[in-house]
């Protein structure tokens, strides 16, 4: 995966430098400063490609996206960790108390978000008369009764009006749990 990312970044850097060179040539501006500007941009593009190659691979379960906001982030969606197996896929984000966010692509044959997340081990909790009271998300336990903090469930960036175990999976929707107090 890392080699593929490096190759893509190098190709993009060369394509960008070629586009810059063509645009300068097309404008009739072929002086020496343009040539050095183009070389500088090519160098910067190559440097950016090399820096992005030093990032951890997307398979890591520690993948975080500080850009993620309110349970939705389509640009970060491609960066998350895939968990589970099945025909249906949905985005799931976990936001910790410090604001760090981990993104998952959940693959499942379950029909509800709660059943899918339980199946892949991303949530745990206690059954109650109101449904599943989620206390643990992605290995982090919060309990309002003991520490005044809880896991809030969001659907497409909005506070959910249904419990996770009674929320049907809707294609294209993003689901999230955020640590709140």
C-alpha cells in the first residue's frame, strides 16, 4: 500500500510540474526565472510526495483524522480502517475526549448500526429497557454514573434521536460516537 501511495504521489508531482511548464510555455513566458520557478515547484511537489510517504499506512487501527467534524468527513472517508465482512458498508467515526478521531469503514450483513458495531467489536455496553447503553467504544470506556462522561451517538453529524441498536443502516449515511460530558 505504501509503495502504491509513493508511486501515485510521484506521478502526481510530475504531472503537476508538466502542467506548470506547459502553462508557462503556452503564455509565451520562457525567461530564466520561469524555468527556475518551475523547477522549484517540481522540487516542492516531490518533497510533498516524499513527506506523505512517511505517514503511517491506512491499515493501522490508530488512524486518526483531526479534520473530521460532526460525524461526517468525505475526504477522510477514504483514509479509514476497514473492519468486518459483508455486502453493506458504512462510515463510522470515534471521537475521543481530546478531539482525536478514528475513522472506520464497517462492512456487514447486519441491518442495524448497533448489531454491526457489536459484531466487529467496536462497541460494548449494557442492555436496558431503552435499548443498548453503550459504555465502551473502540476500547475506551465511559460511564456517566461513575465519571460524568458518556458516548453520544450521531447520524450524519446530528445528535441521534434513536438508539444505536434500533438505527437501521442507511446507505451513504455516516455514524459516529463522541465522548461527551
